[in-house]
C-alpha cells in the first residue's frame, strides 16, 4: 500500500493534482504513524476537477501491476 501511495503521490505532484488522505489511512497516519495494521486499503480524496485530471493524465502513468 505504501508503494501505491508513493506512486500516486508522484503522479499527483507531477500533474498538480491536489488530494488528501481520508478515513482509515488518515487515522493510521496520525494514530499509528503509518498504516493501521488491520486496514487493507488506502483512502484518498480529491475534488471532482482533480479526479478528472487524474483520469486524463495520471491513470496512463500507473505501473502495469497497479490498475484503476
């Protein structure tokens, strides 16, 4: 999950896509200084405008083993 988040962060920064951690991912970052051990997903949020930008520019840059 950390690898996926780092890749997403790289793509988001490259295309000036603003996002934030949410739900269990945000709680884990604050409470556990990382991920919650039993949480098995990564929760991020963004505006609709940035989501559409990610769809147009970012999805094609994801590695082959990460799909959207």
